[in-house]
């Protein structure tokens, strides 16, 4: 568990599960990054209501089973998920901000969760960026996905996996004697067949055009639905 000085003071951190393409700043205990299971909370505002509710249920079920929720909690759907996750006992979450970790609101509940290791707040946006941009939202969603897919560092002294032995070469089956043809047997004459006309080559079917993936828009949280007030 982090000390009060470490957990409540933004500091530069590194970890094997964090992308090395940027510099990370953190509030909280990094031990959450060593969890066995993560679930990303990336919910586009284009999701239909039924699909959104199904995704929130899937995320909530994973958290109830012990996964750490990881998200920026910026879009409408992600804020809705935050309200649902706030009802889960022993919620553990990592919030990755799409802006710099500057003047984060440290309320009493925020301090408590940071100190007991229930919440980790990260930012990979250096400097003093306090406004949202589509570019940084997309970058943050990429980091969230990478973190949730990253594997733990391998345990020391793990026995190597034995090489797979190649399959033995099997000789081809012998032709039964009844089917063998003597070398001096006369060859049967088959009637000449007319060659079938060669079909004209057909042009290959072009692959279907993929719909371009449009990243979700970044919506600044209002005071009443900011995740810091919802579940922290």
C-alpha cells in the first residue's frame, strides 16, 4: 500500500504494463497494475441503448468477479457505467485521463480510495493539458486496451517448455497386388476426347469496403457526472 506522500502526490512512474511511448504520471498505489484481470471500459456514444446496457452489464459482471475496471470515463456511456460500477462492493479501478494529471480533485473519498489502493489515477499526457481533444481520447483508449491485454512479467525459474517431437515418417501405403499392373501389359486405348473449351477468366471479386472506425467524441464531464464525484 502506498504511503500518504506517494499516493496523494502526482509523480512520474514506470511499470512493465504501461506503454513506453510516453511519460506517465500517477496518483495512488501502482499495485493495481499487478492485478490478474482487467476489463476495459471503452463505450462509444454511437452504441444503441440495448447494446450499451449489455456492455455495461458485461463490465459490471467482470468487476464483480474480481477484474479491475480500466477507463477514462469520459463518454456518456462510460459515465453511465461509472454509476453502475459505484454500486459494486470492493470496486477496484484504474482511471487513465485523456488530459494531464493537474489539480485532480482530492476529496475525502478520493483520498481514502487512493490510500487503501482501491483506485489508481494515471495520465500519459505530459505538460499542463487541461482540455480534451479527440487525439488524446484516441491515444488514451489505445493505452487502456494495451494495459488490459498486457501480460504479467514471467515468473523466474520457470522450466522451459519441452520441444515437440516431430512425427515419425510413415512410408506410403503399398498398392494391393490385385491392383498392380504388370509392366508388359498392353495399354488400353481410350477414345479420344475433345478438349473442353477453357472458360474465360473471371475478374476477382473486390473485397468489401470496410467502414472507417470513427473514434468517440470527447465530452467534458460536468460537475454532477464527473467520475470523481460518481465513484470516488
